[in-house]
C-alpha cells in the first residue's frame, strides 16, 4: 500500500489538495503503524503545505478578478504576475487554469494600456495553452482579443482573420450571449476599419464603405464668396476665389 500511496501523491497535482490530504492521512497512518513516525509526520506536513499553497493561489486568483472588475488594473496586473510566478513551480504544472486566467487578464490589461507587444505575447500564450488543453472558451477569447490587438495596429486583414476564427469557435457554443458578443465585436472592428456590416435582402450582411462627410455645395460657395472679399490668399485653397 505504501508504494501505491506515494505514487498517488506524485500523480495528484497541487490543486487536488483535498484528495491529496486524504491519501496523505492514509499513508501517514500506515507509516505510523509500521513504526516510522518521522516519515508519517513528513507526509502530513507536506500535505498541509500543499493545501495552504492551494488556498493561497485560490485567494490570489480571486483577488486578481476583483481588482480587474473594479478597474484597479495596476494591482490586477501585479496579482496576475504573482499567479504566473507561483504556477511555474512543478507541482502546479497540472493545474493550468490559473495560468490561463492570468494570461487572459494581462492580455486585456496591456491592450488597454496600449502596450500591444506585451498584450500579444500573453494572448499568444493563452491561445497555445488553450489549444494544447482543448479548452475552447479561452481559445475563442484569445482569438477575439488578438483581433483587437491587430486592429489597434491598423492590420485589418489579420484582425478579420482572428475574428473569423473566434466566431467559428463561438458557433460551437449554444450560448446566445457569446454569439451576441462576438457579433458586437465584429461590428466594432468593422467600424474602426471604416467598414460597417449592414443587413441586405440577398445576404445576412454586406460590407459598405463609410462615406466621408463633405460640406454642402452652398456652404462651399458662401465660403468662397467670403474669401473673394477678404484676402483670398490667406484662405484654404479649396475656398479661394477662382479669380484671385
């Protein structure tokens, strides 16, 4: 039983601290029965330390979320970095959700701070981890925020590609709100790019260039007439008197 218990402790990651504690108690009982009191105490101490670390990580992730929601971005970024630093330890490698959340929050924060290279780095890590673990919801979020980063760099083609990938993943969820948010993001990107999706009879939406505002013809004539009376050379070229 002792070798099996040790293998179970090695196989269980730190996030499963309750199950680890149960296995540790059973192992400690067996070791004490065999007369190995020091090994029994060491097993229990390791289990308690693991449980305390898991509790600290959970509290840190919750703190990060609350700080982000309340707009305390500097504090949220600091908490997210602490989460990444803490989960680099080997015992946390099998519990990646905290790292996913930290990369997502840092990607959003750096995007809001217009530090696009750092935002892209964290979002790329989020995307790669999500694809490796098969977590579609965080993969979709990574694509959507990468689309915003690309749009901020005035890379409309890349933004549209990332958005389409995110929308393809969103279609796999039976969640109306997710679909609405991706549609809203698509409209936001289109508006920033100068293209607006408008419903039509033949298709669900068509891309139409936004028309730039131009002053009415009567306004141009009035300004030109005024320029003829008072120093035409000082007026903007398009409003100068033709005879000047």
